[in-house]
């Protein structure tokens, strides 16, 4: 009997090859898929061709006022003209270098995290980002020290305010959330009870009622004469609200750590806080990166709610400009602009968390 | 060698090193701290309210409200009490949440399934929808629909005319309103009979299948019967329903049912926003069912739709339902953003206008939060029961 | 079998067991070709299986043996060639596919029991919804086959509460409840702990004794020796050698087969 000779590989039949196969499999595999493809294709073209025409081709990007605009195209002149207000709110123009400096410092601590730099440099920049940066930002933006003129929080606004709210909110909500999560898994019933009530209360009510409560009830809670800055009240509200959500996310991670890890950490003779800090939390937080990212994104989106209690964040700044009669016909452009800004931030964060999750995937799923 | 006469017992640690003592002390401190904070808040509040001359208690609920509300599901006018404003707001919150949950579920399931379509274009459009709507703040979406879309509609005189029966203008959407004349009860009865028949049929079909194995197609019959019987009643009694078609009179429409633009914008935004999250939940729920499950069911000779109904859906629902209910809760809580565009929900009417007029901050905030707390806790209890019921039995 | 010097033997390796007359064959595979994308996984496979015949398919991983038997009940579509099962040709016609799947039972490497249904309900699902058997009758059949796989006492437990070996035996019972004419086994013991392999193999041996037509992808050479009528060795998407187990293990014809057997029988 002859020795078996392997048959050569043959290319698949013509209908199963290359772009023809791709089209057949992905767009026209059955008659109803073909119909769907045609209908949706038609809908996409009939919607997006005019939209792109309006938003880019017929649009006017620069000019002196609403008069420069073309009735058939988008009026981006509006954004160009009021950009300063959208970024800084009522912040005095002559002091805008101060927030600009903060933006630069922020970029300095964040951008290198995405670059292939030595870990030590990245680590120190990150530590600066969560300690030095908020302090520096406070002294620079609020002023009142080191010869800088004081700028009251009522004049802060725009994208600057949105970023401040989000950054401080995240910096505060994460540690509080971790503590609450540890408390909820504590062996001491009193601590556990307090944490459960606290977490479940904030999770049950809408953020807007908390912001209302902060603005109408806080003055009643405090001793006579003590007043709270409006911005600070909003920050406290947002932070408490999101820390409860953060706590639930972190708790999920703590529960996913196998019993053996807790026991091994204890067997090493480490105290409670050391065990948590060195062994349990690094693993638990890694597991729940997607959850943390989602909480951060929803905190970022929730910062818009401050406009309801009278702060001018990015959305508030645009909305107030839209009530100016000079810009009465640019409603859609205004909201699309804000939507685009928020979308870039949120989508960017969710993509980044995906990447981080993949990078940190060390494959030890027990 | 001398032996120690004492019995062997672990030595007592110093009290400050004893974990049990530590734990008790720590917990007492925690209770004391909470009690102190509670007391301080209470004390400050009472003294602040005294100094401002605010009376406490829920007596204000019986006082006359004196303000109008643009939309109410229950009878309401200015002469009614603050208590009634609470109910009006609550009903409006429940209305927009209920409709929003219904619509968001439909859109979310459609998009979630479309995301898994074998059609590349359909899957990509669904993905684009999800990524766009979940990454834009809800409040912004509400503003967009309210100011930029519905607000940009022409006034009633130039309203967008949909076949002469419905009109869209910046005053809202006006739809024809059915008017039931005597004899309309026949249609209602038809519907009841149809529903009852379906229930009986379903039970009978199940018993017969168990006994003889024959499968009875209940679903197609239900699809025909439920609209069919009322329609038959309508035809037999000579059409006892007429439509109150809106018409333009003066500066606004007369007749018909008007959905105010605030409701439309809020509903649209809540639906599209929440649906993008539901779609992801549905997708991951379906994906979570192992491919081997489908293969095993197909290998047994089950047709594709039975594989879906008997094997895939029951398993996917276990994964889908818990996060789905938390989205329903989110939607209900998010409906409070109504306050930003003036839809008269609970927060807007009660925590807004009523609170401003009465100044009873503590009572009103407490009542409002109690409503949301009750809804949340009730849903959590139901969810825990559900989870316990469907938990897969493992070793 | 004698080596012929002429080398004029047809390329398709003649079976040492006399070729099956076409009309006797319950499964006929002619020139089966399959591609995953541009990758040619199955190359011109030809196989006829007689009623009651027991065939073991072995070969290194990636040789296409699982894909091959998954083509037989159309869990995988083929692109060229012809498969006829019990007189019905497999094509894209859904009714044909369902008809064939009713007659072909399959057991998977990872059991694929339905975790939301009890053991007995797993066995009832297909008889009730596909064969339209009355419930009591289906329960009777179900319990009968659970007894045959020796776990009637577990009938009301859920799959998650059973050991791997027990789950695989339930999977076999579930397939048998449809009273199929052919059983396909796709590495039924590969995911099992060693001490559980025997309980599953015992059930399979007993099934073989009952005259069931069986196609098994497995590396259990002991099983192949005692049970198989023919052993097929696959490599690179092709059938390299087909032989009766006696010849296959003692006198493999192809160098590739010898190499494989040396590796697998080393221990």
C-alpha cells in the first residue's frame, strides 16, 4: 500500500472567497438580511448625507455673529464666538492664565500615563496628579493667597467647572467608596449596619433630590452663621452619591477574591489594613476596573445636574448663551457641541478602561 | 521538675491587644459618633426652624395650594390642597416612568438583539446607537429633544400635519381621542372574552400536550383573537366608537388628546438613554449562554425557534433580569430630571413649587425621598426573591 | 494486507474490511470538503458506514475529526461534497436538517446539559417537543434510559449537582431518549477526571453491544480495541488510514499513523 501523501490545500469555492464571501456572509446571507441591508443602507444615506452637508459642507465656522451664518448649514460661529465663556464661564479674562496653567499641569500628569516612559516617572507624575495637582489647582483658580487675586466660585464655570467637579468627585468618591465597601464586609455588625444603610440610602434616591437637599436643607442642619459655598455643596452631594455606587462596585471585587487569598494574607501575619492594602485591594480593584470606569463615566455625566441648582458648568454655559436673543437660532448646534464634548470624554474613558482591563489581564481567574 | 498546677488555657492578651475588646470598643465609638452627628443635625435643625418661625409637622398638607399644574392625571385645580399636589406629582412621575420603562424595554431588546445580528450593517448601526446614547449626559439629551427638536417645531397654525388627524407643534403632539358611545361595552366584553379564552386555551393545550403529546399553537390564535374579537364587536354593533379629531381653533387645537412637549421630550430622552444600557444588558445576557447549549439543543432536533424559547431565553433571562431591574430603577430616579424642563413630576411639583411656597423643607424632602426609597426597597426585595427562585442548583 | 508493488492502488485507501455496498450504508460521505475562512479543514473525505457499525476516529488535535462528525448532523456546514444520512441528503433545507438530527444523537466533550432543567427534564425536552410524545410516556422512556446509564436516583437533581462522569452519562441518556439510529460521540471522555472515564466508557461499551451505529471521536484506544469495527486515523483534514482495530494497532500501514500510535501508546 502506497505511503499516504497529504493532499494540497485548495482555495475555497469562489462564492466562499475574499470580499465576495464577506458580502455574502455579512450582508446578504438570507433574503431578509438582504432586505434589511438595503433598507438600512438607504436610511443611513438619506439621513447622514444631508446631515454631513449641514454640519460641515454648508456650515459656517468663523465670523462675527449670527448674521454670518448660512440658513442651510450649521452655524459653528456661535461656538467660535463664545468659546471663552464655554471654557471658563464668568472667570475674569485677565486671570485665565491661572486655569490654563492648571490644565497644563493636569496634562503633564495624565498624558505621560499613556506614553512608554519609565514606571517611576509615571508613578511620581500620577502621585502628583492626585495630591499636588488639586492643591495647586485650588490655590491658582480660587486665588486669595500668594498675591493672587481671589476669584469667587460663583464666577467659575464652563468646561473648567465640569472638569473640577468630575476630578474632585472622582478623587473623593473612590477612597470613600473603598472604605464603605470594606465596612460593608466588616465582621463588626455595627459598622456593617451603618455602611449598608448609608450605601442603600444614597443609591435609592435620585441625585437631583440630593442636590436639592444640599441646597435647601444644609442651611438648616448647620449651626447659625455657618454657610457653605454652593459649589462645595454640589461637590459633597455628587461625591456622596457616587461613592455609594463605587462601594457596590468595589464590594463585587472583594467578593470575587477567593477565600484562600484572605487566609494566606492572614497567615503572613499582616494586620487588617496591611492585608487589604497589599493583597486584597490590588486584586479586587483590578477585577472591577470596568465597573469603576462606568461609575467614573456616570459621575462625569452627572456633573451636568449642577446647572439645576444654578451653577454654570459646560452645559449650563451653553444653555444660558442660547437664551441670548442674538443666538436664538443655534439651539441644535449648541447642544450638539456640548454633546460632542461629553461624548469624546466619556467614550475615551470607556475605551481606555477596556484597554487597561486587557493589559492587566494576568489570567489568574480562580 | 515542677509542673504548673494551672490548667492549660490560652493566655489572656492585654485588653488593648485583644481583638474582641478592640472590636467592641470600636463599635461603641461608631455608635457614639453616629448618634452625635444625628443629635447635632437634629438640634441645629430645630433651633434654625424656631429662629425662622417655621412650624413643623404635616399640617400644611391640608392647606390650599393656590398654584396650577400644567398636566394632571387626577382632578386638580388651584383650590386644592398641598397634599393633592403630592399625589399629582407622584402620578406624573409614575406615568413617565411606566411609559419610559415600557418603551425602553422594547427599544433596548430590539437593539440588543440587533447587536448580535449576522447582518454586519445592522450590528454596526446598533453598536453606534449604544455608544452614542450612553456616553452623552441624560440632561443634555432632555434639553436637546425639548429645546432643539420639539421646541423648533412650528406653532399650532403651521403645525406638522399627520394625515389630518394628528398634529405636531411646539405646543405638543395632539392625537385623536376615542369617544365611546353606548354599545362600546360590547368591544370591551369582546376583549375580556378573548383574553379569558386564551388563558383557558393555554391551560387546555398544556394538559393535552402532556396527555397526547400534540402541540397546540396558542400564540398565533392569541395574535388573531385578541384584536379580532373587539373588532368583531365593533363591526356587529355598527361602530360605537367615534374619534374626536383635533382641529385648529384660534391659537391652539381643540379636541383630541394633547401630550405636552415636556412629557414628549422627557419620555424620548429617558427611553433612548436607558435603552442603550438595556441593549448592552440584553446582548451580554444572550452571549452568556454557552454556544454548546444551542448546539446540544439543535443536535436533539429542536427547531431554531424552540431552541431559543426552551433553552436560550430561560438561561439568558436569569442574567438579564437583575441588571434590567436596576435600569428600571435608574429610569424612575432619572425621571426627576423633569424639573429641568418643567414637566410636573414629583420633584418638580412637590419638592419645587410646594416647598418654595410652604418652606417645609424637612417634611417635603423626607416625603419625596421616602417615595423613592419605597420604590427601591420594594424592587430590591422582589429581586432577591427572584434571584433565590432562579438560582442554578450547584454542588 | 499485502503491500502491492504496482502502486496502482486507488488513492482512496481501500478498506481492509470489505467495502460497504452503497445501499447498506446508513451514512454516506462523498468528497466532503470544508473551509473555515480560507483554511481548508476537511479535504475530500469519503466514508460509508453500515447500519450497526461502530467506528472510532482518532488523530492529533486539529486534524479535523471533531469538525467531521459535526458535519454529519450539520452543526457545521460543508462547502463541497455530499453527505447522506439514513437516505436523506444534507443540504441547507432546514426540514432535512431537523429530520436528520432527530435520528442522530450526539454527545459532546463538555456534556452541554441544560443547567436550568433537572436531569429528567433534560431527557424529556426533545421527546416532548420534537417527537411529540405524551408526557407520561416520555417520563417512562427517560427513566428507562437513566436506568440504563445507572443513575435513575439522580433524576430530580440538577446537572450542576452531579459529577462530570454522571453528567456525561445523563448526556448519553438524553440523546438516547430520542431513540436515534446513529450516535455521534465527540471526545466524550476528554473533559473527565481519570476515575470517571471508566463509568462513561462502560455505558458506551454496553450501548455498542446493543447494536447501535456509533461514530466516536476518542483517544481511548482500549475502547477502540474492544468495541470498534473500524478505526479511522485522520491527519491534516484527511483520512490517512482506515483499518480493523486488530490491524490498526499491530500493523499500521502509514508512517504517520505509526508515529501517532507511538506517541499515544507510550505510557
